[in-house]
């Protein structure tokens, strides 16, 4: 006679993905870089924003992009034109990046460069307001974009994404004069589901608000990757080599 | 349809759990999940995907039982709990505060597994025992591409 048994597991349903995400995160921490997971619906302006932010921040940060796209490499080509290393990750029919895909992207990235030389690693997720919210890739911060053309109610209709975000960028604000949309209502709706996240109004076209967003990035990088004493010693030794030469 | 990827993760965890009993392969009757309503999971789709994924594997016939946990928030003004709703913009009805703290509703948990272990005594007919040839195979997400009809035909009747 079989005795029915019950094992209490208490595991996360996505434990396998989380295990890989944690592994990615350990690499990021060892490389002393800040990893950002950038998410939005299709067409909210992730790639346009990255074009502007990569160009603006290139003088102060060493950066690379893991570019998630379902079928094409069009976005990757746009970002490569900015002069930043880009690894395209085509997901096929998958509607989000998962930790294993990002791990594969990291392997390709390491063929191009030493990730320890990076300050910021951008992961541009597949355009989708649902799935990416549940699949961590090892990121330190989640950034969600919402364009003003998508309507005021989206934070309430897709609350998990906006709840999970550390920073929400309201994009395309240069279009506000032409739309029956009140940006204050979008901000209020974000605040209902996530009172603690940072919210910025930006436009990649006009450049409005980018400086405030970049300020948040600088602060996040400083908090995640405080300047180590080791690097001071290294720079000193390099300095002494230069002096002695 | 990210429930497919979620099922893949679940199967990886189940395969790991199976190893604890090696070389005996447990016969799993039910896998119990707790899924909060404030997640991106559609329980019906998860059950459907699970049913397809376990066909022909050591988990064939195992039922996925999902307990849905409601979204419960805590109002930081009065410390009272409430049921946030999109109609009320997730604000607390007591003090009209935004959804600051979530007590429940974000769960994605494999709670427990009901199973039996084959013993030396012959098993009664009431408990289906998986053939060892298929039981030794790790659970695949989809039936083998070369023989989908065979896999479907071999699927046990519910």
C-alpha cells in the first residue's frame, strides 16, 4: 500500500530563472557595473531614448547594450551607429528576455570586450508591458517607459510592470500640445501603484527632461558601484609609471 | 504566452526535486502552486501548458492545482489591510492612500507536491505507475517532434 506523501517546497515558480538571474547579477557585481533592464510596450521609445542617453553619457561612462528583439536586428544597428558595443539577442517568438538569454548575450559580449571595463550595461527588453515584469535577468534597476500617446490609464491596466519599476520615464512629452492627455494624470496613476519610484518626463526628440533622467542614472551608478580604494591605488601606480617614464 | 516559459521553470524545479528520491522515481499526483492575482500569470493557461508539457514524461498524469491568492494591500496611514482594485486606482478606501505596501498578491510559489514512492510490495491498480522507460526521461516541454502522434496516443486518459 502506498502512503501518500507531501513535500513542502516553498520554491518560487520561477526559481530556475531566478537562479540564473542571480548568477548574472554576481557577474555584474564582480565587474562593478550597473545593469539596467529597460522595458516598455512596443514603440514607447526605448531605442530612441537609448540613442540620446548613450550619446550624452559616453564621455563619462563606458557602456554596452544587450538588445532584445523578437526577429530583427534593426534596433541593434541603430544603437551601434552611436558607437557603443551592442549584442543583439533575437528571442524568436519569445515575448521577453529571460536570465538565460541575457547570459548568452554576456558570453557574446565577452568576445568583444572585458565587461569589467564597463560602468553601465543596458538590457533593452522586448517591447511588452506584461511578460518582462516577471522575468528577472539579474538587473540592478528596472526602468519602464510609457509614452504619452499610450494614454493615461496604462499604469492601472498594466500595474505589475509599473509596480516593479524603480524608475518610470514618461516619453514623447514634446507631443503633449497635440494630444488630449494630461501628463499629471499619468504621473498620478503611476504613483497610485508605485509611490516610491522615480518618475521623469522626457522627450528624446527635443531633449527635454533628459538631464534629470541622467542625474538619476548617475546617482544609481554611484550607489551601486561606489569608487573602490583599489582603483585609487591602481591609478596611482599608473600615474607613477607615467611619471617615471 | 509566457506561461510556457513559466512551465519550463517549474519543470526544472520538479526535475531537481525528483533527484532527491533517486533512484526511485516518485509518482506525482498533484503539484500545488500559489499564484497571486497581482502577477502576470493566467492560471488557466498555466494548467493547459502543464498538461501538454508533462505528456510522456515522469510527471504524466500529475495534476497542477493552483490556489489563487488575492491582492491585499496595507494602508500606511491607518495600518489597515484592504483589497486594492483598479477601479479605485489601487488606493486605500479607508484613507485614500496610494498602494504603498503589498501584503499578498505577488506570490508565484510552488507550495507542495503530493506523491507516492514505489515500494517492494506490488502496487495496487488504483495508483497508476509510470512505465520506467518514459519515467527515466526528463520532462520535455513539448512532445518529441519526430513522433507527436505517438506521444499523444501514449498520453494516459485523465
